């Protein structure tokens, strides 16, 4: 694939159409079901194992100051392929849950709450944005989040095209990064 700057790529992305009849309560209920599923099993739950594993990684790092979290490229929680019965699992909601667990582990490690959390994805529609806002998060327009990456930021970008990540990493280095494989970025620097 030829190199396409994220600014050009972004222009081709539009918000996902909102499915008719879907309500905010439907998304919240689905997210609640996912939380219950991943927290089942108490101290041996998937959620607790992720929190513990991420905490161990942080304890072996020199991360000591995070002022904000930036989460990009989750996609739309309301895409038809995720909300219709018998369709595939809602990947963006599972990724959101993983982000929240890692954020908790980071707050445990830092012994402070991180209040500034921003989300960005040009595929998010108004219903997606409202859902994140009901969780207490700020939703910003693309490409602002990429411009806010700095040494005191936790960046979570599970679905970003590699070219976006590469451009971001050429200009800034976040304190913590979870996303696409960095081996590609390292190879691009050679």
C-alpha cells in the first residue's frame, strides 16, 4: 500500500449512519452486558487479569506522570454489523472496556485519578459521541487528539491505520502506547 497521509485518509472517513430505532439505552445495556461478562469470575475474571497484567507492566516501567488519556480509532458502537441480533460481537465496546480497565490500572500505578480523557474517531456518529459523554468522556474532532500526544499521555489506539500511528510517533512519543504493532514503525525508521 502506498503512503497516504492521515489528513488525506481522514477526508474519506465519514460518521457511521445511525441505525433506525436504536436508542441510547440499547447501547448502554449492551455495554453493561459486556462489563458483566468480562467481570464474571471475580478476582479471576478477564477484567481483573487484564488490570493485573497491565499493572505489572507499568510497575516495570518508569511511567510516573500521565496528565491525560487519548483513545482513538475504536470505530462506531452503533454500526449495524454490531447492533443487529445474531451479528458479530461489538468490537468497539469490548475495546472501550479494555481501555477503561487499563486506565484503572494506570491510575492505581500513579495513585491518582486521570480526569482528562478524550476520544476521537471520524466514524463516530452523534449517538456514539453521546454514549461516551454519558460515561464522562470528552469527544473531540479528528485530528485534534493526534496533535495532543506528548510525553505525559496514555494513547490507546487499537484500530488506527498504521500510517496514522507512524505519523504520530514521528512527531511525539507518548508515555504509554497501546495499539497497532510498533514493529512496523521501527522498520519504517530504518
